[in-house]
């Protein structure tokens, strides 16, 4: 099914899509924010299909039980052990970039649908190690619009870069706004 079909599906539900495919989307880390609801996954996945990208995504390993696990793998899911901080996920994902001519990983920088004090820095580290750009995508419940904003090229200065990236999301409305901590700009300074 092509992008026209998926745009039609969004329209049926009163949503719009902004942006279009760009060549760098074939090899990138795509972040999707805000992430406060399970519906974000559905809207984000439709967005990936509209762009015509075979995007992969990280999801906690607990979801990979039959029959959901089969469907998640077909949709591009890669299981991750979120309880193990030494799981080497940054290097694991970077290896996918090294061994695939086309590889797009979609990551929610909050790492959870619940309220969090800061974004996880894994998406940035993956992009830096793999030497690929970060494509900013969004789901805005205020405007009932999802899509892609711009491509960001990491400079290696995490604090400056994350601040610049988060600035792009300051007017995006989450499904559950109290769970999206954009009342202040924040980042993990570890």
C-alpha cells in the first residue's frame, strides 16, 4: 500500500501528514516525539509508511511474546532489554548501520510513555557512533498532524545539540501533555 493510501487513512481519522521523503532518511536515526500514548506508535508507523521507509524500532523485549512478538518483528521491531543498562544497544544498532546500505531506526527519545525528567541520550549516541543524521519527526495532537520536520547533523557537543533539537518540539502538543516534560528544556547530563 502506497503513501496515498496511508494519507487517506489519516484523513479518515481527521489527521494530516507534513513533510516528505528525503534521501538521508534511508540511513538515519529518526526520533519521534512526544511519546505519551500507545496511539503514538500507530500514527508514527503510518508516517513511516507514508514516507516509504522500512523503519525499524526498539521496543522492550517483554512485548515479543506470541502472538504480538511475531507482528512486532514483521513491523520492524527490534527487542531491547531495558532493565539491563549494559546491554550495548548503541553498538548493536550501530552495527546495523555498518552492515546495511539502507537502515532507519525510529526512537522515542523519552524512552517511555510515562512522564520523565529527561530524554534518554541513546538516540544521539547511536547517530554519533554510526555517523548518521537525526531526522526529527513529530505527532502533534493540538493540530492533529504528524510528520517530519528537519534533519539534524550531530556536532559532537551533546548539550548544545540536544537543546537545539528539543527547541524544535516546544510547540508540539502531546496526547497527554502532563506526561511530556517540555515546560523546561531538559537533558541527561551524564
